[in-house]
């Protein structure tokens, strides 16, 4: 696989994760709305009010999650898989002596072919350590030293 093909596959995997999470959150909100309607039809005093309050809190939490995912969507669109750079940045594949990182979203390990790639966000602890680094540079993470062998 070429670097562009690898980046494309990894980006598609990230997009799928975002789409799935977005769908789950939207479904959760729809379920909460339906439950709120059901609660409105019920009139069992304090129990009724407690149930409504709990549903309102759940709806607020789901709304916050939706806002977070909506911030991620434009970030994914900024990743140009064909772009190359000699330093680590959003969309870079960073090969180290231990792991290969794809700076995109923090979704963890993604197996492609016979190799695993660690997808990390630019603003994550690992992403911040990698950002701006070039081939030959080193960084320390959790007491381990890593040497960058290539940036694509």
C-alpha cells in the first residue's frame, strides 16, 4: 500500500467512527425526547417530576456530546491524505522505532494489513509530543523514549 492509500484507509476508519458515534447520539436524543413525551402523559406526582428531571439531564449530556462530535467533523475534512510534510502535523503518518502514528482523531489502534496504526488527536498528549517533530528527533512518553524514523 502507498502512503496515500494508508492515510485514506485510516481517514475512512476515523470517519466511520465519527459517523457511528453521531448516529448513536442522535438516536439517544430521539429516545430521550420520546421518553419525555411519555413522562408528560403520566402524572404520578414527585416520581413524575424526578423522572422528567433525570431525562432533562440526560438530554443535556447527549446535547453536549453532539456538540463535541460536530466540532470533530470539520477537523476530519481538513485532513489532506495526499499532502506530505517533513514535520508531524494533522494528517501525518509518523513512523517511530516502536509504533506508527496517524495524527487525526484519538480512536486508538487500527489494524491495516499486517500493521497496526495508532490514530491520535493533535491535541492529545501523544499528538502534542509529536506535533512539529521531524525525522530523527526523539520524544519521551510514559518513561519510554521513541525515535522518529520517518514522517509522511
